[in-house]
C-alpha cells in the first residue's frame, strides 16, 4: 500500500510561465468586443418596397406618354394638311376626329363613314401598316425603358410593370374611342378591342426586351428561340421579295399609276395627302405581293381573285395609284409563275441558316418545323391585318385571305427549308468524295 499513498501525495507540477514579448498582451487582457455587423439586405428590400409606388406611377405615366405621342403625331400631320388645304371640308373638330380615327385604325380598329353618296354607312378596315409601326414602336420602347429602370428581379415583376404601362396606354385609348365614336367618320366601338390586343403585344415585347430577353423552358427554350429566329429570316426574305414584286409591278404600270395620281386630286396639298397615304400602304403592298408569290393571291373585291394563275372577277376599282398597278384581267403567263421563286428563296435561306448551325439531325428538323409554324402564323396575322373592307357590296373584301396565306407560307417554308438544311449539314462531309470524283473526270 506504500506505492498508492506516494502517488496520491505526489506534488503537482507548476503551471507554465506566462509568455513574454509581443504576444503577452494578447492573453493578459480581455479580448476587445467587435462592433456588431448589420445585414444590409433588409434595408435594400425596404428601399425597393418604398420605390415601388414611384415605379408604378412612372410606368403608368410612360404608357400615357406613348399613347399621347403617337396620337399627337398623327393629329399634327392631319392638322397641317387641313390648314394647308384651300377648301377644307370640315372644321377643326372634323380634322381632329380624322386624326383620332386614323390613330385607332392604325391599331386595328374599324372606322365607319356616314357621309356616303348612298347614305348607308360604309366601313373602312384596311389598316396602313406603316402607320401601325408608330404606336407599336412608341409603346415597345416606352415599356422597355420603364422595365429597365425598375430592374425587376424576375419576369413576374417585369410583367407587373408592363401591365402598368399598358394600363396608362389604354386609359388614353379609351378616352379617344369615346370621343371618336361620333361624327361623320366614327370608330366602330366593338372593333376597338383590337387596340387592346395590339397594345398588349407591343407592351409584352417591350417587357421582354427590358428584362434582358430571358430564356424560358431550358433547352427547349433554346430551340424555341432558334425557331423564332428562323421564322424571322424566312418572313423577312418573303416580305422583301414581296416588296420587290410590288416595286416591279408599279414600275411596269408606271403610266397608269401616274395618270391616276394626277387625276385624283388637283391641289398640291391633296396630292401630298394621297402620296402620304400611298407611302403608308407600301407595307400592305409588300404583304399582298408576297401572298401573290405564295400562289394564293389576294382579292380586290367580293368575287375577285388576283394570283399567278391570272386575275378575274373585278371591274371598276377606286382610283388609287397602288390599285392601278394590278395586272389586267385574264390568264396569267410565265411572268406570274416566276414569282413563285420568292417563297422558294425564303425557305432556302432559312434552311441554309439552320443547316449551318451544326445541330443534330432531329434538332434541325424540329427547329425548321417550328420556324415554319411561326412563319405561317405570323404571315396569317399580317395578311389579316393588311386587308379588310373599303365599303359595302363589292368593296367589302380587299387583301389576302389569311386562312389561305398562312398555311401556304408554312408549307413553302418547311417544304424548301427542310431538305435545304439537311443538304447543308452533309455538304462538308461530301466535299472529299466530290473532290475524289473530280479526279476521274476527263480534263479538257
């Protein structure tokens, strides 16, 4: 038991001596308390919440400004022509009604003329597409600017901002519709709903632009974006070809168009007004000519048809320079069928673009098919938007038939673009075989 007591009474070793030198102060005194760090995220969130009322007000005012600028531009041109006319047919109120009606007509609303020779109201539903570009661009740019300044965190917030812009725009449009619902040239209130659709599309495109063109649906969204680009390429070539066809037709019938222009209005102001209207209808001419090139043609009155196969069913038309460029009634010749090269070129260019992307075969097929569907739907909308009624009876139908023009654009695009894209894919692989085959050909 002796060893047990000795171990119990063994002396405890002394503690280590304290450090000296530079590190001594670090252990002798209490550690200094650091200042508390506050999270700045709640302050930023509170600032963002406080800024939302200003963003809403700015968006609403932006929509009203876009509507006011477009309306003011159209009314200014109408007032200048009215003041310059030596024999104005109406007072200031009539000129303002015409300007407001044209602004609504540019966005799809239908106008009604009551001062006709027969006394019956006559609709005016042919929208000048160049005039439509002004309100669409103003609303698109205004929405994109407001959404960019708001800097939304997700597309839903961007949609809310765009909704405020759209609300401000529609408030002005509703006031204009209510004011233009009377008079000798009044708006058909029911068709004013097209203004809502027109403005919603423009504001939606602006919101997408303002939040940085976000992609949707992952990899599928990439194919959708590629299909949209392909449709834009095909549609652009198709419309450019239509514009070229229209220009060639105007040049071919320059004499008849010039005589119609000279006889339509004697005073200089009247001729300038006719010229402005003709320029505003040039995009309509491109769409109609593109429909002609697609093979489905268009109509210039109930029971008429103008296409590559010939023109028939129309007689005396309203005196207008663009209508004077129509082909004479009769069976079409080889010149009419040559115009089919326009949709062929549109499909070929789009197929060459899709085939050169380096995609897999089935992805190329999906993109081409999607581009064809989008191109067909877009051209159907343009065909419907570019035509309409210019009166009653025979004049109740002008322009392409949208449910024929859209499927024709779809069929031409896919039928030409699909083989072109596949051939473009395999062309680089076949080049060595082609070069090898050339070696065996006899040389001159």
